[in-house]
């Protein structure tokens, strides 16, 4: 056999029900002095990797032949003391040297759905004395990559124009619709005025990227925009010589916006920066 464990990394989830059960099971199984510890006091609960963290901690303590203290521990819960039957089975408050040749330990892990696992680990000093094959060092080469900012959901398509206007058009659906679909008035999704302002600012920044920021003035809201047919309505922003117009409509066979309605007008303000 591999001998009795002297170190145990417990699950120790600070549960009034689970902790006494865990300690009671260990006390009834292990009859030698048991150093019970848990790394959660130092690293907090690492969720899915909690069991692996305990296993790494146990391996480190076995390698240095020392049982570690428990961080943040001031007093052992009475229900844990009662379950352990003896203070010799309880949690250590300080570092304890291990006896030579008794490098055996266990790790407990409790799964969220009730799965319980316990791993027994034995440390063999001979493993560390075996020659290891030299591993070639990885060579890294510094490279520069162009920064790619995510596309604004309102700037889906820039429409070619024969005039001096800059036109951006988006479908009222998909990613764009998710930004306004919670603005519901009388069971209808209404595009809020803040969306018109956001669309206008995004277009100004796209047309004049050197400015970096956009500022609007003389903003007027003409009529509300109700999204009655998501995916079929187009949302468009037109900028001509600093004048901004936000409108909606449907496209005809030629791709032009038909039956358009204007919802907001504004002017791009001059920036004194």
C-alpha cells in the first residue's frame, strides 16, 4: 500500500453541513495524525480549477516536506471540532515539518452537482533525481499587428452618393436592434432620441476621423421611429456640409431609400481642441 495520508487538502467550502461531514469522514478513516489544510484562505475559491489548485499545493508541500498553515484561520468551528473527535485531526495553525518517508497526501474536491472526488498522491524523491532531457527554448519574434476596432453597429454600410453627401445605412435588425429593443412604448419598440444622436456622432467620426470625437448642436427631434417590421426597415444618416439628417425608410429596386421619414436633424459643431 501507499500508507496513510498525513496531508489532506480539503474541499472546505465553509459549509455548516459539508465541512463536518468531510472532517468526520477523514477522522473515521485516517488514524494517524492528519494535517488538514486548504488553499482557499490564500487564493479564494478558484471555482472549476479548485481541485487542481489543491493538487498543486499538495505537491509543493510534499516536495518541501512541510505542512502549511491555513491563512485567515482564527478559530475552528465547533461543529468541525465535534466531527473530528480529536484536535489531532484538525487544521494546522502553523507550518509543520513532515516525517521522513511519509510523503503521502490526499486532495478532496466537491463538484457543483454533488460529484465528490478524492485523489491520493505519493511523493517519490527519486523522481526529482532522474536526469531530464534538455528542452529547447522557444524562440519568440516580436511582431506588430494593426489595431482593429470593432465596427459600430449603426455603421453597417456606407452608401455611394453622387452628391457631396456622406450616407451611412443600417438595417433595423440584428446587432443594431439589440441596442434599442428594450425601449418599448405601448408594446412597440421605439428608437429613442439618444440612438439618433449616437448614429449622428458615429457618422461624424467616420467622415472626419481626424477629429476623433463628435459634438452636435441645434439638435431637433421631428417624429418618433417605431420598429414595426424588424429587418425590413432601413435606418440612415446623411451628412452634407456639417448638416445631419437621420431618417428611415425602405429601399427601391435601385437601392435608394424610398418612403423616407426624417426623425432627427442636427449640425456638427466646430471643435476648438
